[in-house]
C-alpha cells in the first residue's frame, strides 16, 4: 500500500515538473541483479524500481540477471582543474568509469580568477548531470610568499559557504596558521562551523601536539598521508583519511591496510588527475586495485559511496527507496567492468560511451606575464655550494640537498651529468623577473619543459638543461596565455589552456592525445618520471615541504620561510 501511494505521488510530481529522459518520467523502470546494499551492509538478489528519477522500491527476488547493481562511485577529493578539462568535459569522461559525484575543491581557478573562477565552475557544472559538490577555497592565496591572481578573505569565504552548491570548507593548507592561531584562518574555520559544513584538511607530515591542535580546530579529513603511521595517528584523533591515487601522488600502496582496520573512516580520491589518466579510469581503478588485493566487495563499495555521501551530506542516492536513482551496473567483482551508469534515473553512460552532451563556453583568463630572455635567468655564482630541490618520485614532498655549484665563467649553470638543472618560476600576472633555483631528479638530458599549471598560484614554471630551451619553453606558455610546453633543439610544442591557463573544453580524448604528445616529448628528453608535467606542477606548492620555488624565491616549507640559494660557510 505504501509503495502504491509513493508511486502515485511520484507520478503527480512528474506531471507537474515535466520529467523527461529514459527513466526519469512517470513510467516505472525496473532493474534486477545482485543488489549491493551499502546502507544495510549486505548483497542480495533483488530488483529496484525507478520512477521520476527516484527509487520507488527495492525488493528481493529469486531469479535475477547475472550482474551487480550498486551505488555510483564518488571521488572524495579532486581538483577538476588538474584534469585540464572544464567541469562539463570532466563529467562527460568520468561517468564512463562509473563516477556519479565528486567532492571538488575549486582552489586552483580561485587562485587565478577569484570569485569569478568559482562561479564559473559552479555554473558550468550545473549544465551536466554529474553531481558536483564544491568547497569554499580556504587558502587563496595559499601563502603570502607567492603572487596569485586573487585573494578570498573571510567575507568571500562566508559568502560562498552560504550557498547550497558549496558543501564544505576546502582543504586548510595553511596548517601553520591553524597551529599558531592566525586570526583570519580561524575566522574562516568558524564561518564553516556556523554554516554547519565540514572542513577538509591538508597537513602533510604534521604530528604530535601540532597535529592535535590542528584537529581540535574542527578539521575532519586529510588526503596528504604518505605513511601508514601518519594516517593511523590522524585516525586516532578522529580524522578521516582519503586514500589518494592521482597522476603524481600515489598513496594506495602505503595506505590500503586501512581498508581492513578503519573501513568506516576512509574514502578514495584522485586529488589531481591529468587527462591521459582520466581517459583510462577514475575511482573505478582504485576499486579494482582494492578488489585485487582481496578486500571485500561490499566494504570497498561502501568506501566509495556511503562514506563520502555521509561525511559531506551529498545529495546522492544509495539504492534506498526514496533516494535519487544514482547507480551503476557492472558485470562481476573479478572484473568490475562498468556496463551502465545512471544519475537521477537517466542513463548517462553505457559500455564506455558517455551520453552527456558537450557544453560550449567562452574562455576566461588573466595573463600579464612578459617574455623572458636568457639574460633574465643567469645566476651569478656567489658561493661554491647551492641548495637543491630534490624530487621524490610519486610524492608531492621534496627534499633538499647541498651540492657544489657548477660554475662556468662566473655563472652557476645546470649540471646535466649530476642531474642538477635550472628551475625557473615566472610571475604570470604582471611583468617581473623570474626566480631561478636548481633541482635534482628530473632526469632531463636535453631541452626544457614548462607549465602554467603550478599549484597553487599557477605562475609559470620550467625545468631545463640549457638556457635557450628554458627561454623557448617559458615564452611559448606566455604566448599561449597559459598551457604546457616542451622545447628541444629549437623545436617547441605547446598545449594551450585558455580557461584560466588551466583547462580547455575540448573532449577528454583529444586533450589526452595532446597531453600524451607533450608527455612523450618530455620523456624523449630523458626524464624517467612517470608524469613529468604533474611532478613539475607541484614544485611550486609551498605548503608541501621541504624545498620549493616561488615566483619570489626559494622557499623552505619546513620553516615556512624563504631561504638562500647559495650556502656560504
């Protein structure tokens, strides 16, 4: 009787709301198979009925199709901008892999375009069915030690937190500000608490009493753990840990034991995923890895659906009567091949084909950088030893070393034999001289690579073997008003990114193809890095220790202060 009454209500609602689509009208659609009930923690043979985009009923059934029906997958922390795709294009690709919702921090475009950038992300995402939950960027700029395109103060953050499209305060990267009682930082945290919205964390390597103070401020998550011990300490203080597997930072191997010990306190995320990786897979790839490790299907699917939906209060269905009809159909746990994807009852993807239509937008950007010359990046050899940024493969952290400077005619030059190369950072917002330092671990044997995708202020960064190649690569990015570039032997290739110097609205496959072309060019120069442009993009991320480069100079993230390139005895 209750089911019939509910159906009647849904039918009336659809008549008045003009429901349309394959399964979003008043007609009842049914789907049977093995139902993965992440709320009731069981898998059973059953059937779901859908009308008006809502699940009307879930019933047990003796004979069903040999397939599984489960809630759609949720990425618990992602920067859409890192895919180099606009939200609408990201959605068109992500749904192919079973993703039906993302928890997205628009921090990157906010650093470039401020409130205008955040509104663009929201408005563009509203034109596609994938469910985006955006956060209010908490650290724009990320630090006072770099030049960004905007400042979001307490007033702007409070304004954002008041709207329904903003569901949380984005990662609080200024952990020193939390620990040492920066008033602006704490006012932003208070604004989120007053709005009743969770606060995301970002505290790489923070432990002990500092971590206790950070967590006690009300910060609920962390996605920066790179050791199991660090994650366990944070879990012990009540934080939830996001197991990340992105294009650069890969922490699944270190952290997956948490699936056994703390299944209700972990989520999966990609954080930063470039287009060539997105076309291969998304959160489904983490699900497959977890299943291959022998973890239980039900546990894994709770982690990628129930946990983020509950933590962030996402408007996402979990296969319960009365929920939005957001679900996936897949073949079996051994293969976990996504066959069909539904959002609000409409099929949005089938067998790797997306049904979401493209969205046409006008690019928006801000770019005031000047061209540079070889003279601009000369470094007088002021001492015999220099501080060097040491890349740590597959991690966002770096180390620092003291090495002998390669002095040639009174100038400190790249030392290719010892893999100590020049790294340059140029202010993209106004004319300025570049900052120059040295880095080890890129493995480049020739040429240079450059990018305007540089967390978090998105100035222009470049690593190169010789000054001519560095100048060519940097100037190619300047001329394109944002993008990534590779230059060697006078030949320069560039991938323009007209939306804030971060994204384009071309299809993911086309972007992936062009990105792979640049990636191949970088690897032809000798780099062994799996994702050289992704790694490059984090060499300016000052809030991740240990040594990074700002457009204002070399920065020691452990002391949170500038440091000298040259070491004087």
